[in-house]
C-alpha cells in the first residue's frame, strides 16, 4: 500500500493575529492510495534564526483527513486549526512567523516565510 501526496506551494499574503486567536489553514493536495486511509494534517508557525527553522510546537494544530482509494491523482481539500498560545505558557510572542503545513509520516511539506504576524 503506497501513499503518494503532493502539497501545492503556498502563496499566502501576510495576515495579522493576536495571541490567543485561532488560525484556520485550508490546503489542497493531490494524492494516490490503494485503500481507504486516514492521514494526519498538521500546521503551525515557525521562526528562523542563525540555527535554522524552529517550529513553535505548543501552537501546532492537527486534523485527521480521510482519503478514499484513488489510482490516479485525486484532489483533496482539508482544514486544520491551531491556536496562538501565549508565550507565558510556552507558546508564541509578538513577531513575524512563517507557516508550515505537513502530513505526518509522509514527505509532503509546504512552508512560507513571514506570513503570520502576531501582535
């Protein structure tokens, strides 16, 4: 049973949020799979410094997405929410962040820098 997923590149405009807000991310991707399969879609903010990219784990959201068998590339749209948890409880502080979206246990990953502004 092979699962092949391709996330499209993101082309998002900057958007401003407040700490505590829920951010909703809707993505479309193409997939092929031989049997019914549920995958876990995740999304969250990250920042970049001299040591690379760092996901803010406390703010990552996830959603289960059911896929039906498809031998040719089928298009699936899915939504995942994440909450901008305050820095005081291990979350995010004011600043500009990138957005990472990925599907667990696959190589499907999409990122865009400087798209989430937290005030």
